[in-house]
C-alpha cells in the first residue's frame, strides 16, 4: 500500500475502501471536496486543493489591481510563468493525490 492511499488519522487503506463525500448544507460556500474516512470517520481532503485556490486568487488580484500596471514590463514574463507553474501544480495534484486531515 502506498502512503498516498492511506488515511492520515488511522492509516487504513483508502484504495480498496474509498472515502465518501461529506455532505454540506446548500447555503454554505463549497471551497473544496471533503471526505469522510470509512474506517475511523475522520474528515479528510486531498492535498493542495486550497493551495490551488489561493494561487488562482493571487493571480486574479495581481491582474485586477494597479500593481499589475506598475510592473507591466516584468508581468509580461511573470504572468505566463505563473500560469505554467499553476498548470503544472494542478497536473501534479491530479496524478499524485495525498489525503490530509482537515484543519478546522
């Protein structure tokens, strides 16, 4: 069994028994998928889902603020580089998922 298929709380095998999706009320903001471990009931999620959202938010703030205009010469090189890094990070998160505990 690989480390990435184990529950971080009880270290049970999640490959043969996949976790179930946690139900959220309709009125709450849905940021990332959260799962419930079938063995111990711990709340877990896949790694880097919040990091991807934070990186996308940072790019949006940079592109929509006056800071983008102030560094226009550098941004011609920085924005495509950050876009490539963002795409590579999403690809790595899809290929190598790891479950971590939800921090409340």
